[in-house]
C-alpha cells in the first residue's frame, strides 16, 4: 500500500467518498496530477475530463467551483450569479486554511469547511471524470451524477473557453 494513501488529507477524501460509494477508491499516480494537463497525461484522458477544484472568495466568504480542465472559470459569470462587484481566486494560504488541501491536490470533497459548490455544466459531457484527492499525486475517478450527489453542488454555466495544449 502506498504511504501516500495514509496522508491525512488523502484519508479525509477517501472517508468522504466512502459515505457515498465505497467502490470508489483513491488512486495514486506515478506522475503528478498537479495541473489539469499533468493529470490528463498521467491518466491518458482528455484534459476536459479533469475536474479543477477552484476556491474563490466573495465578501470574506469562500466557495468552490468545479470546472472542466479545458475551461477557464468566468469571474464575470460568477459576479452576475452572486450579484457582487468583487470576487477573486483565493491565494494558496487561504486555500490551505479553508480546505486543508494544498493547491494541486484540492479535492471537491473532504474540505475542512463546508463550502458552497458550483459545478461547471461542461463536465457532464464526459462519462468518467477525475478529481484530485488531497495530494498532487492522488486522484479518484467518478461520474458526473455521483460528483453532483457527493458535493451537493449546483450545476451552472460558470466557464469560458480556454484551449490548452496537451
């Protein structure tokens, strides 16, 4: 058993997964999945099937957006959704404080605090999705319906096109 599976954040993610489906297991990758491009190469899948878990803040309150690896989060769409003038990406220290995860390993489940979650509707186009599991080398495979159920996320149009080279 890989010692990475015993890391506290990774165990926290697996415990959260087990509440919904014990058949879903955290997998350790030989190569890093720190970025969507890295993860898609490690998993030999489309970059869009990688779930990017982004923490953003508005009025000192934080929330998470789960977006497709081939998209960019649209701050303008989020400002309209929340009817606010200012919101921004959380910095690395704030992400760690709010979720208990370091950037590159932020999981959509198992955060230290209960965050409102918005899910990019574009993730629905993939049969299998891959999300970080508390460490840059740890992921779990999930389908869109299970992701929505596990996170209690709201499905919304929150992205804009962002083509990246694989």
